[in-house]
DNA sequence: CTTAACCTTGACGTGAACGTGAAGGTTAGA
DNA sequence: TCTAACCTTCACGTTCACGTCAAGGTTAAG
C-alpha cells in the first residue's frame, strides 16, 4: 500500500528500509494523519526523513515511538507537553545508542550503557509513581468491598432472595450490567 | 474563615454540620471556585445546599467527593464525562446506604449490600484495567533495563552482536521550504 | 501524458475544561 | 447602617488537542 518500495521512488533519501508514508502509519497506529503531524510539530517525534517531494517517511522506530506517545497519553493521562519531556529522554537514549554503536571502546560503551540505564530507570520511576497512586485507589475500593462483605455476613440470614425492584434503586440495577 | 456556624444562617437546609462556603472548599481541595461550580454543573457533584442568599454550602462529604473527582482526573486521566459515570455510581451507593439505614429488614439490607457490592466491584474493575495496562508499560521499561544490564555484562569481551532492523538515519535531504 | 490516490502546508473550526471579568446580591463586623 | 469580603450568575476568552476543509504538489499506474 503505502510502504516505500526501493526503485519506485524517483530519488528518495533512504529506500532500503520498510519506511512508511503517513497514511500507512496512521492506519497502523490508529492515530490520524493530523495527529501525527501535530505530534511532530510539538517535538514528540523526531522529524522524519522525506522523499524528494517532501513526503514524510517514517521508520519503524518512528512508528514505535508514536505508539509509545499514544499510550503515555491514554494510560498515564499526561499532557502532550509532559510526554514531550519524557520522550526527549528517549531522544537522548537513541543518541546514546548511536554513540554506543559508533565505538569499539568497551569503557566508552559501558559509560553509554550506564547513562541509558539511568535514563530508563527515571522513566520507570515515573510510571511507578503513577502505579503506586492507582494502587492506593484500588485498595480503597477493595477495603470498601471488604466492609460490605463483612456487613453481609453480620446481617442475620433470612431465607428470602426475592426481588423487590421498586423505588429509586432501579438505576443501581441498571448499573450492574453484564461483563465481558 | 468560611465555615458556616449554626445560628448565623437565616434558614438553611441543614446547619448542624461543618458546612463550608466555596472559598474554603477551594482552599482545601486546591480546585478553583470556577472549577467547583463547573463540576457541579456537569453533575459530578450533587447540588449542594444553599443559604437563603443562595451561597453554596458544601458538606464534608461533598468535599471528599471533589477530592475523589480530582484524583480520578489526575491519576486515571479520565475525562469529566467518564468520571461522571463513575461518580453517578457513587450517588447510587449513597442512596443505597441511606436506604440500608432506613430499614431493619435483614433481607432488604442484604439486597442493598449486594447492590452496593456490585457497584463497587465494577468501579474496582475499571481501576484494575488501567492498572494492568500501566503494569504492562512498566514491564517493558524493566525489560529494557534488563537488556542494558545484560549488555553491560557482555561488553568487556564482545563486539556488536546485537543488531536491530534500523539502518543509519539520515536527515531530510532536500530542504523543506518551511523548515527552520 | 493523464489521472487517481496520495501527500503537502496553511488556516480556520471545535469540544473539553476551565480562566476571567462584569454587574450585582449576601454576610459579618464595626 | 455601612462596608469589606464574600458570594451569585452570566458571558465571553483561552489553551489544548486535535478535526476539517482548501488549494495545490507528488507518486504510481495506464
């Protein structure tokens, strides 16, 4: 479809990889073309390479990155500005990677690895903080549930499981919908 | 201070609690007055009682609720519309609670408890889903860290075994006219 | 060469979630 | 009673995160 095959391009920049046009990237990531361009505009994505006609060519790495950004936004609820900060770290990480690959010097490589580790760990820490807060919320709900269960057991048992479905509780009944 | 003491109110709805004016609520929750009114407008908060001069009087429960809403938004990244759905469940829960307390009938009480349980469980499920997704993200970061650690250990004696599918990344070749 | 299906950059529109006055009423204290 | 500090309801403004044309260039195929 919109992958860029080697010889078809008049004189592209790089045509030996599975580079994608924006339409295909959009289809694969679920993001709209507008959104993708917007993310690039905000610096959430490194400027992709272009064909000589200025069509954007997205590397697999770019696509992965877009997925990361989308998830950050959806899962962590971060603003795009916050995500950019995180992702700028990612930039550095790739920079480190290329520096790593550019040398044979083991000590330099170790240094780069160490820096990449530090970076990734700080990203992880960010996620962990969110996680902890959500776990807290989860525990509150669980203790509430436990309280209900306790009350249920303490309530003297009668034989009736009859349905008295009148009154304003109909909403609650409706609220208990089926699960998938 | 903006707490409302009992006798000062001309003829409010309920004046035996530590009811607060919006300014104080704002100070305690960190939300602006505008935001609080907006949340009420959206139905995220039950309409608070009023003084005879129409000043809003927030119950401690209202304040708690505002805190919950704020956390939902911040932590889960939900839209206010989504939060309203969750919080409507909370409304029902309180309704159930008052109905529970209004009866001595054990079977009715069990029924109410059952409904409250169902409701809270569905809320918990929502939180759990988010949690699971974030854990996934966390694990990715951790595996990345693990990879770095592995590389670190392998580095002293080996050279360039690891190879991903990305080629050398060149920058855009023909200048886009609008680029800085 | 022609054409359809892509793509490009503007540029204006939109909904959500508030911010920011404006104009005026309420409350507590002197 | 008077006033400062609150509060009220409009109502328009703003930022974010895109949506949606519009006008025109590029690419692949016939």
